[in-house]
């Protein structure tokens, strides 16, 4: 029988959890944390300055100034620091300009309203976060790195190539985890832009806008985006970053798997209010079993714009090291919570 581990150290059966899930929906479906902007990109810094959830953003550390001293005492470990930096490299800002007419009215199996339902006629930028987790390179449709399957097409699919008379025969396909309430289907993906390597306010603007939905699970709030680029700088850089992440992640997992339920360390790197990357560090509080998967609550600070960001509970392993825990929302009790993912 599945169990739920609560902060009170009380064990509940899966049946009791289902009652809680049905009768107290707000405990698991709070406020989404996408950032809406009436005036598009230019107005995002104003939402950052006027933030009511975390005025001053004292619990957020700009990724370019993050250092060992920002880790909790007793956990100022260079491998852990390197993992947070490697994770940050792979975080992307997700920007969506149109809402799908096919969004559900309610979260599945609840009467809790689903974000942006019936807003397909509204043109408003909304931003979230995501994380690159896999990169594949192709030449003439033959895979060069990252997998074993070739493609049925021999030219790049990116927007630049589709609008050109000459398409590149070399390209990269990469995958991004985000929340389904940020991007829910291919209609929204076609109106989505990812900003990569947005580490500081002065970072070069590098966007990818040829995106498909590869997988979606609305109940688990998990979406996988498939993205295309023939930009060699982007493709090679993402490949190197993914390789480094997997090496460091394995070190940290081995070092912390036996103490993970003692320190309960949790970190998130996101794009609060659609602005540059920030690191936030806290603790996870509760673990909930959902079917054969898991969701967490945590004290780690988040803001509008953090929806879809990678959630890392240090010492927990993910299936094939591919973390699919993403930030989902904020509860009235003050805790934040993830979507449902596979961890062990």
C-alpha cells in the first residue's frame, strides 16, 4: 500500500490521501506561478520591483553572484555548489503569448479552476521556467550524438531554416521540462519562445522558437517540449552543459543519498517575474505519493515566473538522472509545491 509522509511524521494510507486530495483540493492546487504581463517583455522588471509575495527578493540569489557561502552551514560542499551552477546553466525562460482553446476548465478529478481556461482570445505574455535535460545532434537526418534513432527528415526544422531557401543539414534537437499549466499543447508551443543562458540583465538575447510538445500530463502538471536549432553555438553549449550536469549529479547523489531525509535540502533555479536567473535554497517538507510517482512541498522561495522550474531535492535520484520534478505552485499555508515526478 502506498503511503504519504507528512511533516507531522504521521503515516497515511493512499486511501486517506485520496480523501484529502478530494476534500481539500486547495492543499494540492494553490496559485499557479506564471508571470502575466499586459505590456509584454518591457514591463517584466516592474513586476519584479512590485512583487508582493517576496518584496525585495532577499531569499533569491542572482546566479552570477551565487557562491559557497550561500549554502547552509554544514553543507558548503563544492560538489553541491557545482550541481546548483550546472543546473542553472540548463534553466530557460519560457514565454507564451497565446492560450489554447483546449485548456480544461478544472484540474483533473477536481473542481479547482485550471489556469488560463477560456482565455484563448486574450493576447498577453506569460512567462515561466523550464530545464533542458537532453540534447541530440543530427547531420543529414543521421544522429551524431544523444541517442540511437535517426530521423525521417534530413534538414533542420528551426524557424530560421523554415523561412530560408537553404536549410541547414546539421542541427540539434533538445528537450525541456516545464509545467503543463505553462505550455499545455502544440497550439501554445507554436506561440512559445525559450530564452536561453539568461544569467544577468545584460546577457545576450538567445531565443529558440521552433517548439513542439513531446509529452503532456495535465494531472501531473508535467510537459516536455521538443525544440530545434541549427545554431552551432547553442547546440554545442547545451550538449557540454548536459554532460557536465550528469557527471556532477551522480557525485552529489552518491554523497547525499543516505542523509537526504536529515538535511532535506531543496533548491530551485528559476526566472522570477520573467527576469534573469535566480537561485533559491530551502527545505522540502512533505512527500506525497501519487500513483507510483511523487510530489513534494517545500519552503524554498518562488515567485510568479517560477512555474515549471526544476525542483531538486538533494539526495533523491531521478529516473536515468532525468529530473522531471517541476515547480507547480504556491499554497495558502506558505509552502510551495511541485508537480508529480519520478524519484527514488
